[in-house]
C-alpha cells in the first residue's frame, strides 16, 4: 500500500484526493519505483478537468524521478538502487511508489539531481520534439514562444537559442520579462494585445519562422498572424483553453501556412528514441546551455494547491511535488 493522489470525478482542484492505494509487486519487465520528486504539468490539469477524457477513478501525473526498489523477471540494464526518471508512462506519477515498465525508464546521470530530472524530463523531451522534429530549428531562424516563462517555455527558449535562433518570448506580465531574457529570449512581448503587430515590428514586417504556442485560445490566431508565408504554427498547449475549430481556408488567407498539433509520444515513440533525446537534453544541461528553474515545491499531499497555483498562472518555471 502506498499514498497517492487519485481522481474519482472530473472538475476543479478540490476533486483531488490523498488516499491509500495498493501497489502490486513488479511483473515481468517491470520495476517498483520509489518516487523522490514528481513533475507537475498542464497536461495533468487537462486530465483532471476532463478536457482530456480518462476512465475514472485514475491517478494523475506523467513524469517523475526516483530509486528502483525491486525488479520484475527479465529486467536487464537496471539494478535495485539505480536512480531513474521517466515521462509519458500514462497517468499515475502522483504517488509515493509506482510500478512501471523498465523500457520507460531513463537513467539519471550522476551530476543531475532527482529534482532536476523530474522537473525537466517531460518538458525537455517536449522541447526536443518541438525543436528537433516538429520543426527543425536552424541558426538564424526567428522563433516565437508563448508562455515563455513557463516550465516548457523556459526550456524551449534556452534550447532554441543554443541552436542559433533569435527567440521572441511572450509573457503575461512585466514581472516575467527579466526571467524570459535570462533564459534565451532576445525580445520579450508582454501580454497578448497587439501580439502579431509587435512580432512583425520586431522582424521588420517579415514575420517569424515558427510559432510555438502553449497558451491556446488567447494567442492562437495572433500566432498565425505572426508567421511568414508558408511557415509553421505549432500548437502544443491549452493554458487559456482549447483552440476553437479553424477552417483550412484561414491558413491560405494568412499566407499558405502550415499547422500541427504534436504530442511528444508520437516523436519519442520507443525506448531507444527517448533515451537518445534524453542524452541530448542532459548534455545541454551539463554544458549550461539549459538551466532548470524549479520555481515552486509542494508536498505531494498538497497537490491541489499546486494545481490551483499553476492554473492561476502564479508559478514560474517548473513545479515539483515532493513525496
């Protein structure tokens, strides 16, 4: 038996329950992991609210770090006591312990802490999928990133700059401007009003090469209007709500644009690819090209408070839940 955050009905943060939950022994190819740090993501809120439907009751959380406590039959390449992290293994990381397929695990390098790994692994692999696969950012590109001071945004901006791009960040308040500039943004736009006109002014009317939009409803159309003709809008989040349906004709009217709504699972779809992506991410961390900002820590039992803070946009960087 372990303690876990469980969801029995969709709704607000008050629907999250801290309760006992049985943990079976690991089966063939599985490990028992004791969490030491757990990452919080907007995806978890989408599941909790019902925007992303799920069978109930369910756990929440898709990334974490910890120590292997037991191995199932046939597990190779790991030992009891190994420090590992994971992302995207279905909902259930909001727990003191969890059984996981060994193929989902990524070994944590010695010079990276468990909290760093939990804060960065899903967001970092998301950034990898966006920057290296959905659109392959090249030196000289101009990249627009909404929610630039958020957990994914800070990593996206730093990684894009490391690739040689000029990064235009969009933040929700003046208080986040300095943070965005310290983390890869050459230019910072505050607020959403007049966003497209400001982005075009910064590019002398040309527009940007790619937009990475994690805000959704409030910024989507402005993002489209910020693009060069024949370039790409990458919609990857819904922080302000889901994007309304759009007619394909609107893409033509705005310059024969391209639009994608990716998920990291389709790009990092095997253990080999996930581990390759993680090695690239960890190498940038070691070289100081990406720094992980853990802006908040909450006890795991206080997850409802963490959700409320994230939804109200009172957080900066990554948020960690501590068992």
